[in-house]
C-alpha cells in the first residue's frame, strides 16, 4: 500500500531549486519509508533512474567507483550493469542505504560538480556518521530528515481528508468541532497512538481491517531490527545503549519521566552515558527532551544535558516495547486504551505521541521543572516548551499534556505567572474539545500538528 508522504513535496522543491547543483540525502531511522519515497520520486519525476541498493549491490557496481576519475566510464558501467539508459538532466541516480558504502557518499561531490544527473541518497543517520572517518563529506549535499508518518499523513492513509480540513478550519476560527467529528478524530488519534507511524505497521493495520495485533507483529519485527542495529553499530557502548533503550517504557511510566541511570546501573553517571544517549538520538530511534533551566532567555542556551527524557521516535513502537505479546494478544489492552481506561500507561503514550508530533514538525524538545527545597519536590513541571523562535521578541508557549478529562493546572499557572513577560499563550493538550479559558488555549491532541504549523509559533 502506497502512502502520501510530506517529504515528497520537499524533494520536488529540491529538484526545482537545486537544478543539479546539490545532491540530497534523506536520513532517518530504519523502516520509516526512505527507500520507498525515493523510488516513487524517481519513477514519477524523471525519464529514467538507476537505483543502487548498497545492502546488496553486486561487485560489478561497486567496481564502477574505481573510475571516478573518468565519469564517462563510471556512468557507462552503471548503465550497462543496470540496463538503464541515462539522459542528461532528465535522469536520477539513487544511492540507497548509502551508509553501507561510504565511498558512494564521497563520490556525490564529484557527480554533482559534473552536473549530468541528479543524485539522491538515503541512509540511516547513525551509520552514516560512524562510517565517514576516511572520506570527504560533500558540501554539495542537502539533508532532509524523514520521520515516521505523522498524524496528518495517517489521516491521509485513512482517506479522511474532508474531516481534517474541517478540523483545520475550526482551528483557524478558534471554535470547537461539532461533537461527532471531535469524537471521530479522537478515536483516529488513539488509533494512531497505538499503531504508530511506521509504514509497515500502518499497512498491516489497514490491510487487516484495523487489527491491532497484526500491526503489532510488524512493530515487533522493527524493534528486533533496532536491537540488532544496537548490537552491531554501537560497538563501543552497545550495552549502555541497549540498557537505555530497554528502560524507556519504565522511565516514561514514572511521574517525572526522566532517565534515572541508577534504575538500571547502580554506578551510572551521565558522563558515561552521554554518548549512548546521543547515539539513540542520532539514530532517530529516540527523541531526547532536555530540561531548560531558564526559559525566559532561550531554550538551547540554557539546556541541562544531565536532565533528559528519552521518548521513542514512534509511539506505536513504544506500545510494543512496553507490553508483551501476551498482554496485547487478546486485544484487551487495546480495548482498555480505546475506551479511556488504563490511565497511567495511557498518560505515558499520550506524552510520547505529543513529543513525536513536535519532533516531526522540526522542533527540538525541551521541558521545564523547578525543585522546591522546602517542599523537597518539584513544584513546577511543564511537559514541553515551544517558542516563536524570535530573537527580538522571544515568546514562550508552555505545553501541558493531559490524558484524562479531569486535571489541575497548578504548574502551568505558577509558570505563567513567573515568566509572564515572555508567555505567548499557555497551551493544554487534552482529550476534550477546543476551548479558551483566559490566557490558556486548550486543544485536542489532533489539533497539535495544525498548531505547530501555525504562524503564531513561527
């Protein structure tokens, strides 16, 4: 099943603007659909294309890279080995799984300078970074990050575009959706939260008449693939990476949701675990969320690297990582979540999917907390911080995520008062319909992607 992906439009823009002056590299976690979208783009937008998958390329193809000093011979060898005729400025060469053959990435520098054909590469980001020690990184390379399907892409896969347009219109007019539409979109949101955005999982789910267990089989296969990658790729610290990865559900099920090293390593120190954490972030398997010590003067300038939350890059994968096959096999857990029960785990999943949405919008994750020495506990906890990115008129948008319909807003109230000179709007993401209460705007979770694309946050 083919899915509409937003990155396709970005590739069209690259082709139009670049005119062969830059190659493009699609980087992302395994199984997010990089190869699929690359080949679809090649088929639709060029007269011909050559796709070389370096995970299984024959020696004759690899041997062509010994002739980069004579590109006529290089292109001839590719053409003869693949049986594809190349047309200047009308053909595309796709280097798939480029991390398997670093020389191909280095070659893009010379191929772009030659300018005969467009060059598109795909690869797993972490493997790319670990395999560049002996090569020259091409400056003529534009990078595009690809994530699991976001919520809007999931809506497209369900062919509910009209409903999505209606939700977008309600967002712009700041009015609540009519009850039936709100309930339907909330149900779709819960489906997205449980199935996730990995194309294989979404395909399995839709092809099996929305069977969660069939999607779970695909997700477990992807998790096993990630575990394999960790063992093979993170050679220097694979045990630490593995420990953090397996600990993610336990960390997210706690109140603070932060990575606490002593929970899985009695001698754990952040100085020993910073590289493993970065590995998981670079692999795009996980999305790291750092504490900002002072949100009033910018997030990145005041981030605390020793206080970090690690969210799964795909919430559907988190579901399968957090629960055993037996727990999911009879659909009782899925039913409990869809019916609004299983509150603790639902809260964990809610927060993870919001983190996934923010990341997919191209934003770094930050949170804020304040420890009260008198009370011996945190008296302010803000799940996420957004900003308008302005240097002249910097505004903070604190975001609180509520998985139930009944909640308090004490942290948000204190935070808003403390930083009132910087607050744009306070935001609550909750299961209820849209509403405004004073300076607080309350959105259902399905509206978050629309909010993140809105000009007020730019």
